[in-house]
C-alpha cells in the first residue's frame, strides 16, 4: 500500500471553553499569537456528518510553532464529531491533520474509504475544504486532511489572542 501520510501539519484539540484554553496555551505554554475564527454558515458550507448534510458550527483558534499548526476547537451549534469527542473523552487531542502529497482530496478520500475509513465529517470554509476520516477506532485518533486551491489565502480572523503580531 502506498503511504497516505507525507507529514503531520496540525494537532487539533477540542475544548469546552476556547477563551480559557487560549489563556492557558498563550500565557502558560507560550504558544501564539492565535487567530480566532467562527466557522458557521454562510461562510461554512458543504457540512456533512457520516455523509448526511448536517449544519454545525464551531469557534476555533490557530497558532503556529515553526511549521506546526495548533488548533483549538470549541463546538457551538449542531451535532459534530467535536461534541461526540467531548461526550466520550472530555477535552483533549482530537485529531492530527496530515499532508497527503500531490493527491486530490477526492483521491485521498477514496483511498481512506478503501482502507475502511470513510469521511466522518466534512465542510468547506470559504473555499478551503476539510475532511475527517473514521480512523479513531483503529488508529486511536482521527485524521484530518484539508485542500485549498493554489493561492488561497486564509481570511483575517475575527480577532487575535492575545494580540495581533507586530
């Protein structure tokens, strides 16, 4: 089998209170500054859970240490795999996002599905598509992939924590 994973690019952590988590990660661990976004309709489209159209929303924060992206996620409205994770495990590391090389997202999804890991949650935030695969049972964590067209730029955040970089 050809490897699906080229590199880990992100660690995603699900939390109940994003503001509390931001304080801990920024002021105690020293990670930041954080870009904070609300992912919700109409900016968030194509939302599916286990193949069924399902509206959901979340507030998330992104920060980088060298090339590694940190993501803190607080689920807001609707069912989601983040809500399921909080119910089943409490707060903690939920997923790793991986670089899948030069495959398309459709090819990657087909390969994950062929290996027994269909998409568990999908969405599209302003042209950046993401998919999580049902890998927790066999890999003990969830794998995420994201595809953004060449030239895609992450929009300005809702706000920065603790402050925008100078």
